């Protein structure tokens, strides 16, 4: 019995010793990857203390970015923000803010938002959030956003300074829509819709916009995809489907193993005969190119602008154990005629496959295929005003804010529609801006065209600081030379 106990003890120590040895023999384990060995050497042998997790993140990002232009590593802390932007809403209170001279100021309050329901106003100074003082040079946009956002139904408490009075506001957070269809209006007999990205709600938003325009007797549609970086493929397919007949192909997806999948229109939609005109530019990418390519290949739209970005790589997100993600390219996109949307890049299997090939639309129109979507009508953006556009947006924005903040009751008399048609900057405002910006210019030094341009840009900055960023873009659009040309050309085709 005693001998058996000794054997068991010896056996136990042997097992323990083997286990201890395995913990330190990282350099000789044949089944451990070289990369794993490398990081273990860094962790245990390197002379200085290292953040191994951060180094691994950097290594993965470097590997992915060397493969193609769009594979990437997404840290866990960034993934939530990206997902929120694409889901079409977030939980907050519905304000646009700025940090002005170390103080948080609410610039505009969204209609029907929790902030509006509580009675918060444009121009309110916020001196504390949840009891914590937040004024000072250390205040950042990121910190403010983090403090204001939160779970739906929870409260955020503000210390508010308004007209010299200190107030307290406890606002319950709610769901705030992140609209991807950011402008809907009639331009003569043409409906106009601008789609900023393809998020989870974009197709639904577009249908609402089309219904509204249809009720206003639109006879054709301008679909503005300029600057749209893409987003969810299924939303792009659903939108293209609205304008295409049954079984028309929308996009062909080709995977690394040679298999393909073709997305097709279901048909029966209300807008299959509506004349469509699409605007693109060098920042229109991915899902934007899928929609444009499908409508162009099937002769369902005239495309205007400049060559699109050329992003025809399909990514899938692979989640890692710590919540970070690997966004990995798994396929290529092709238009219905077989054109590759992806522009050539070093190492791509598609390099040269478009050379010498001829692609045609359904009607036989020759389609160019050099990566990206080539417009039918080339309309470059007007760059003749580049000097004044290069004036600091921040300076104009800050000047406009201070003007409005000092004369808020006067500006609140304006409605947006009347502002767009009737507002003109005064000479005093122009003199004040040139002095504020320290540009070394006097009003007398400027031509009439120069004065008109600065006045227009200031008008847009005023709109931003009264009604928010969408209003700013809408004012700029009233002097959009490319859009004006599209309206002229599209109106001429209506019978």
C-alpha cells in the first residue's frame, strides 16, 4: 500500500513537471505557428514592456491592407460606431452642437426629438452633464457625444445657461433617426432625391421620398449618388429593383472559388417606367456603383458626372474573440453586362480581364469598362471658384454662429423657405466677415462675382447655424452647376 502511494506521488510530480515545461517551451513546439511564436518571444524576451494586443492589431491591419484596398482590421471600440451609423438610428436626444470658446452650445434642435419635447433651445449653453462641469479647453466633440448618447429610456441631465439664467434639464433619451436620404424636393417637373449612404433603412426612406414626389406629379427622377461611399448590398439591390422589370439582373457576385450569384429584380414595382437620371462622381462607390451600373446596363437611366470610385470588392466581417473584426474581401462585383466595378490594383486576379472585352447595354450601347462606372454625360464639378471655397470653413462657420448668437431673435423670424429665396448678406456683414477672418481684403478690393460668392457661402453657413447641417447642404445645392445642367438636360427629354 505504501509503495502504491509513492508511485502515485511520483507520477503526479512528473505530470506537473511536464505541464510546467510546456508553459516555457514556446520556441520548440512544432504545432505552434511562426506568428504565435514571434509574439510569445516579444512578450517574454523583449527588453521593454510591450502592449502585445496592440501589436497584434497593428500586424493584422498591415497584413489586410497589403492584400487589397478594402480589407481592413476594425478595433472593437470602433465597431459599435460603424454599426450604429449603418443601422439608421441611434439613441440620443436629437441636437446638433458646437464647442465655442471652450463652451458647449446647442446649435439646432431636431423636430419631434426628446430635446425639443423637453424645451431645449438653439443657443442654450451647457455647463454640466450629469452633474459634471464640462466647460474648459479639454472639452472635445468626442467627449460630448459619449456623454449625450446612451441607452434608450435613460436620462441625461444638463446644467443650462439661457439668457443669464441657470436651468436644469433632465432629458430622456430616445431613438434618433440617421437619415440616409437627406434631400427630397421638386425641381420643376423633376423629382430630386439625394442618397448619402446605403444603410439599413435607405430603401424604406427612398420609398417615402418617391411617394411624396409622386404626389407632386413628378415626371422624372434625379437620383443623386455623388459622394455616396456605399453600404449594404441588399439595400442597393432593393432600390435598383424599384426601377427594373422582373428578372432583370442587378449585380453579379463572383467568389474566390469561381462560384457566382446573380441578384435579380422581382418586378411589379411602381417606378419601372419612370425616367431616371443618376448623378455620380469620384466618391460614389460600392453600392452606389451597383445601382448605377444596373440602371445603365439596362438602359433605365442616363448617368451624369464623372467616373465613379471603382470599388467592386465584397467584404464580410469576421468577428474575433475580443469583439474586433476582420473585414475581409471575399468576392468581386460585376454589372449585369459583365463589367468589373473594381478598378485594377496590384495583385488582383481580375487585372487585365476587361482588356479587349466589349460590353453593351440592353439596347446595344457600348459601355466603357476601366473600373468604376463611366457616365453617359461627363459633367465635372465647377472648380472656377476654388479660391473662395478654400477659405476656412471653420472661420465662416464660427463667424456665422457668432452673428446668429448675437442676433438670434432676428434670425428666428425667418422660415427656411423664405431664407433660401430672399436672404441676402448685408455690406456690414461682409465687412465684418473679412475683418473677422483677417484675410487682408477689403470689400472694395473684390469684384462683384467675388462678393456674390462670399455672400453665398456665408448664407449657407448662416443656414447651418440656424437649422443644421442638412440646411447648409441644401443652400449650397441651389448653386450646384452640375445639378442645374442635369435638370436642363433631363427636362428637355420630357414629353
